C-alpha cells in the first residue's frame, strides 16, 4: 500500500501522478510543487489516497491545501480516497474516471464504488 497523489483537470484527466513510499504519509515534495505551478492554469483538483484511512483529511493535509490555495490565488478542489470512498473539500468534480486508477496505484481495495456527493 502507498499514498498516491494526482493533479486533475476539470474533466477528470490525470495531469500528474506522484507515488508515495508509505501507506500513511506523502510528505511535501518539491516535484509536486513544481508540477502544480507548471500546471496552475489547468489544474482543478488535487486528490490523494489514504489506503489505510482515515476517511478524512489530516491536519497536515489541511495546512497543505490552505498553502496551495494561497500560492495559486484561487481555491482548488481537494479529495481524499480511503477504502470507504471519497471525502471532498470544495466543489466536487463531476467526473470520477480517475478513481479506479488512484485506487490501483495505491494498491488499495475500495469497499464499494465511490458515490458522487449530493452537494
Ligand atoms: Zn492525506
């Protein structure tokens, strides 16, 4: 198992992938910041996996998301994929075509197919 991070376009296209080495952490990385900056006009969402849970953003996730929004000058959508499904922050993406790939890259097993939120 490992945490994986994707940068997504608004239509769900995976623009960039980062494979972590641990199931419980994906430390800040310079390549991720550089990719985000290079893709800053295309990126719509930053999603990552918690293959062992929790089904929530971590404190570190929250501070990273806030730093990204400040750096880019706009609010992105964020999501965590855990075995229980997706947790969103911001406007959910309409397309979930990237979810299976994220689960596979993380070597995690989804308990049920993720549902689109009702919001
Ligand atoms: Zn996280």
